[in-house]
C-alpha cells in the first residue's frame, strides 16, 4: 500500500514558508529605502549589507544541514523560528550600522533554519516515499510569499516605521511559525517512534556509488549557475529593462514573474509526473538562459519583454522544486539534510556575488552584452545537468558490456 501525502503537514508548512520568506527576505526590498535613510547609508550599501548577510548565511548552511539530520528538521525549524524572531527584533532595535549588519546576518542565517532547505528535509523525514510530490505541493503554496508580503509590507510601512514592521514580523514568527514547527516536530518524532520496529522506509539512491561524487559536483554546479542568473536578474530587473528601452514595462514584468513561477509549479504538479527529476532540472536550466536570449533579441519590443517575464518565471519556479527533489532521487533520503546544506551553501555564495558582477558588467560592456554573458553562464548550467545523464548512461553501458563479456 502506497504512503499517503501528509496534507496537514504540507498546508502547515505552506503557511510558515509564506511567513518565513515574506518576513525574512521579500520585505527587505520594500523597507530598504527607509533603512538607508535612518542609517544615513546609500541604497548600494544597504543591499551590500544584505549580500554579506546572505554570504555568511550560506557559509553556515552545511553545519545547519548536519543539525537537521542529527536532531530532526522539525526541532531545528522550531528553534529557527525563535532565532528568526529574535534577529528581526534585534535589527529593529539596532542603534547603529554595526549592530544593524550583525542583526541582518543573524536574520539570513536563521532563514536557513526555517525556509525551503529545512522544510524539504522535514517532508523527507516525515514520509520519504512521497516526498517528491510533497515538495511540489509545498512550493506551489509558498510561491505566493512575494505576492502576499510585498503589499502587506507596503501597507504596514505606510502607517509605521520599518522598525515597527520588523517587530510585527518578529511577533508573527513567534505566534504562528514557532507553534506550527513545534507541532510538526512532535508529529515527526512520534512517526519515527511508530516505525522504529518496522522496516526502514528510505528512498534509495538512483545512482551507483562510483559516480555519486562527480554527479553531486555537477548537480551543485548546475544549481549554483542557475542561482547566479536568477539572483542577478531579479535584483537588476528595472535597470536591465530601462537599459534596453523598456523602463515602463518593469512593473508589468514584475507582476507576471510571480504568477509564472506558480504556474510552472502547478503545471509540474499536474503534468510532470511522467518526467524524471533530471529532465525537469534540465528544462528549468534551459528556460532561464532562453528567457535572456528572448529579451536581448526582441528588445525594445513589449511583447518580447512579456514573453521573457513568463519564460523566466517558469524556469525560476521549476528550479526551486528540482533543487529539493533531484538530490533526493539521485542520492536518496539518507543524509538529505547534510547534502541540502552543502548545496545551499554553494548556491548562496555564488548568488550573493551575482548582483555586483552584473552591475559591473552593465557599467563596462552595456546591458545587452551583460545579458549575453549571463545567458552563457546559464547555458553552462544546462551542460552540467546533461553531463549527469551522460554519466549514468555511460555507467549503464559499461555494466552491460561487462556483463556480456563475462557471459
């Protein structure tokens, strides 16, 4: 009898992911101008501080991945909610630039304990056999984080300071996310006790031991290059479109990007079951550089910019799914948290440099050539996923030839 999808856990995690991403990440861009005014900093310094915080959070991710495997994702996420709330409060109450940056580092480090990496691991630990579908459903719900929290943050800021907004978000993490994560931790712990005497339900790796290390390196490379393209474009969307003569389209492009992410996840949920996770990873990797090529070739065409927004959103939305499911399929559920921590660390380190690199390129070689370079970076990510498939095929062929020779 097949395992059932843990619907209650997915819905509960969906709520905490919306709050986690909304309060710890998406709200920052709305509040950044007010933060810059209060600290007497330029907006470049404020976003530079965010990049430093993301970088430090990325370096801490492997250790946190080990905690998830050792103590259970539910317990780590419960502690993470408390730490995230304390970090938000510390940022709101910071008296100077050094205290602000330290609190921002704490926020982005705590985010590793409560966002996708930990949530995916919790779904794997609860019911590993159906974790692929569970992750897809979760990303579908959590995809609305920006759609919900950008207007909420804007509305709150119209009536209160950014410090008060962060204090409200700190309260939200304590009052909503912490109890939910504690409940999920209790349920996961009880589930492990119930199955302790029975057969262990693990997802077995699909790759042979001899090629797991090179395949892991290739997978991380592909994800990191995707994250580079994604981060660079999302931060510089308005300057890029303005530089191509499409400044007025920035708002419409932004409104299309979010729904396109959700659409890709919904399409994958309905139609993606017949495709392997490696194929889905390849599709997402192809969509991102393709979107950039469409933008460069069609600019300043308005329809071209709209197609770019949809294709880029589809690629970005699908990428967030396969970053959770592909490591599970290729390498199994044992040590999943540790591997996710390693993947997240490299992704965050690479993506934290992306906005600076793209800004430097645009200043020196122009927008079109900069997008061309970014597209080539994305295309290299495509080659990494193709290489994983070729590696598996080569091993199968070698075993087949060896088997025939022995017989």
